[in-house]
């Protein structure tokens, strides 16, 4: 059975070139870069080279790059590290559609006595910048707003937001885990102070992340231990994975155009095809300001997990915002924040493509998904009621 | 990724008895689009009043569809008296087991059957008689109590897995806990120490333990219902030093709460000379 992997916002396959680049560091080149001997030197040299490639990918200076274990650690470090550096301020501004790495942390901070303002989004998943302006106070320690949403792909106007935040002299962090490699980012021309991203969304392995910290930004280390990363993040550097990430960043820069053209047109073909072939289908999120690879669709009157399992049996890998798949009993907090009705939220499916997808993948999905929805609608009590009701009109 | 048995997968991919009987003898519908789970069950009886034909329609995940399919197979040929003895555990066992978090799908099956049987008998399942404990999912105390008894549940988390109650805003957790305790008896919940009779003096250790226990059992749950919380910082003799957390930390009534509620409760349960102060 052929694998049609269209769940790249969840994780991506490791690029063969990345794996090749990593191998020597899992074999003979095993030194600790802090060591004084030649084996340490080998590791140190590889790390310096990788750091340059990573910095280039986001237009940063190499010494502004801190390696972490994952996107979640980068987010936690940025937020907690900033709060610790400004202990007199107890207010944080974020949004209702952040990834759990930020969202759950904010809820935790509230329990600890911080005041957190979660900006709302409209039905298209867009922010209201006036709400942001009104939310910022003299007690605001940090504004943290994601660059692009993992569920809907909606892109926030980060530079506009940054202008507002910086004009009040407040540190600005963005979770760019879904954006890096898909849209161009340049920290030299940006208002962002801190930016998180993660290896496994970029065809590097899971277990490596980055926190970009603009020079001059106050930051208290989150992981405290040795002097690594210039005292900003303790722990022996994960050399094989850092090298892998460096290679992945190099490839991402090369593939950015392909991602934004060919992959975008595949996504558009999939979206249009589904809307055309399956009745009562909606697209969730702003279709204009969106990542080129993502589409979130809702199929009314059927439930997400059932759709995913049937797709999985055919080799198609996607994900959903339904309650059954969210890990809790409520549908995704992102779709709820957008005011998507429950009828649609439970039946939502997210497709997220990558440069490794081809046109025949899309054609196959367009062929296989309509019968699945039809079948599940036959089993659903609501579909027949809906048909009966609409035929009476 | 749920660990589904082969039988669950089979009943999901090849569900038996999908449909709706037009002039059914029994009609039961539970759940809703909002809940993410719904089941409509219809049956027809033969001359011997046994279930001759039964059909289902389900909106829900693989567990929901599989549970519905299994249930229809289990009730065929049974009298209503026999059918209504089927528990949600029976449905789960028929399928070779369901993941804990999906047990509420089997409970939904049993509820739809109960509703269908009640409709045949002309009874109405009066939800208004019972108290809705979980407002997010509309679950009553009767349903929670039944699930607790039939499945030997002891924690709020288990109740959530089996009924969904408490899986939304979580503000009903203390009430769910109260129902669990009611079912299994209050033994574990009696305080270890009691306020001494007049004239008796508490030792330091006794006083500190009693203060901690009173905070945990009596005071914190009430604050948490409003999103607030309290952290015990220190105890110096009869002076209790606390820090306000959550919504309490910026609530204008915090002082009032501290004196009229927290201090009063501690004086009631521990000693008359307790005073409460906030750590700056």
C-alpha cells in the first residue's frame, strides 16, 4: 500500500541528505565540543558551520541562535526567560489560537498569579490589531503571538504587530514553528525579539529546536547548567541533530520557491477538488493569508476520527480538529476560538503538504475521500434529517 | 493513535444493522452534534415481544460506530427485559475492550437502548428530575452515579472517560468527587484530626496538620470553583501566612474573603485564635 503523507504540520520525514549529514556524528565524530582535544574540535567545527546555516535561514547572526531540544522548549524558554528578566511586570499578551506549547503555558502562568490577555480571532482566524493596542499595558512583560497557525495555516501580520509592540517598548516573541521553511523570514529587517522554530517541521529529526534571541534582548536561561550556548541554555549540545538541522535549513532555503509555487498549487487543487466533489464542505480560515501547504476543511454531519481511520486504511495520513482526536473531549481550541460551529468542528480534517508530495497524491485523495464521506453520512442520523429538511423547502 | 481491537475495527469498517426503521416500536436518540457523539436506535418486535429487527444511525468516532453496531447484534432476539440488562461493560467486552477514554461510547449505546425501550413502554426518561452536574456535556447525577457503580470507578478522570462529565471546563469536578464518595461511602474522607474540645491544647504538629487539612478539604475547593487559589506559605504559632493565586490575586474582594471566609473557617476547624495574613 502506497503511503500518501499529507500531515506535514504534525511532523515531516527526515530528508535523505539530512540523514547522510548526521551519520558520521553518530559514528566516529562523537566528541563533545567543549573538550580541549581534537575530537572536541571536530564537533565544535561542525556545530559552528551548522549554526551559520541555521542563522542564514532566518536572516540572523549566528550568535543570536540558541539550540534547544524542541519547539516547546524554545517557547517555554522565551516566555519564562523573559518573565524572569522583568519580575516587576505581571501581564502577558497572547492569542486564543496559540499552539499548546504557548497556550497551556499561559494557563499555567495564570494559576501562578500572572494576568494573561488572550486576543480573540474572527471567523477567518484573523486578529484585530485594535484589540492588541488596547490590551497592552504598563505592566505588560511580553507579547507572544504565533507567526502561522498549525491547524488552519493562517499567517498573522507579525511585522505590523511588532511595530505596535515595539513602540511600547515591550519584548516580542513569535512561535514560528510552522512558518520557517514555508514563508520567507528575515530577522535583520524584523521587529521580532525572539523566535522559536523546530527541526521536525523542516525535514530534520524530532528532538532539536531553535530559539532566536535578538542581540540586546534580556533573557534569563530556562535550562540552567553548563556554559553551553553562551550560558543561555545548559546541556551538552546535540551535535548530530544540530548538524542535521543545519543541513535541513540549507535545503529549506533552496526549496522555499518550490514550496510556494508547486506545493501551493497542489494544495489549491486539493481544496478546490474537495469543495467541488463533496457537498456541505467548508474551508476553515483565511484563504488569502495562509501557509502555502495547509488546508483545513470541515465535512458537516460526520466526525473526524472516523474519516481519518478510513483514510489511513487507504494509506492516506492526515489529521483532524475533532474532539476524539484532540486528546480532550472538546474539539480543537483553535476552531472554537474562530467560532466554527460544533457541527463543522467535529468533522474537520487538516491536510498539510510538503515538497515530497506529487500530483498523483492529490488525485488519489480526490478519488478516495468522497466515497468515505458519503458512507459516513449514510451512517449518520443527521445527514438524512438534513436532506429531508432541505427537500421540503 | 488508539489501540483498537480487531473486533472494534471490524464493526467500524463493516457495521451491522445501519439504518432506521420507519414505523418502529421503539425509538431512542441520545447525544447531539454539539457533543460530538449521537446515536439513534430503532427496533421492531415480533409476536413474542422479542426484538425482531433493530437498526442504528451514529454520528461519532470508530468506537461510537463499533459500539452501536455491537449493541444491535447483542439485542437481536431478546425480550425487552433481557435487553435492558445489558450494561456498557457488556458492550465493551463484546468488542474485546475499548480504550478507557472511549468507554463513554459504550455508555451512549446503553443509554440509547434505555431510551428506545422507554419510548415503547410509553415512559419518558425525565431528565428534569435529576440534577445536571456537567453543564458542558449535559450529564446528570443519575448518569454519573450509574456509571460509577456499574464500572467500579473511583476517580474523576475515570468518570470523564466513561461519561464525558468533567471533560470541558472542569468546574464540576468537586461535585463529581462528591458523587463518587457518596457511592463508595465517606470513610476515606473523614478528617484524621478533629478540633479539640474546649480546654485541650493542640500540639504544634497537630495545629499545623489541621490547618493544612482544612485548607485542602474546606477552603481551596471553594476558591477553585471561582478560578482562585491559595498557597500556604508558613505557619508561625497561630498566624497563618498565605499567598493568593489565580483570580484571587487581583480580586477586589480578596481581603473580605481572607477574613470572613478563610480565617473564619480556620477558626471553626482549628482554633479560635488563628489569624490569616497575606505574604507581601
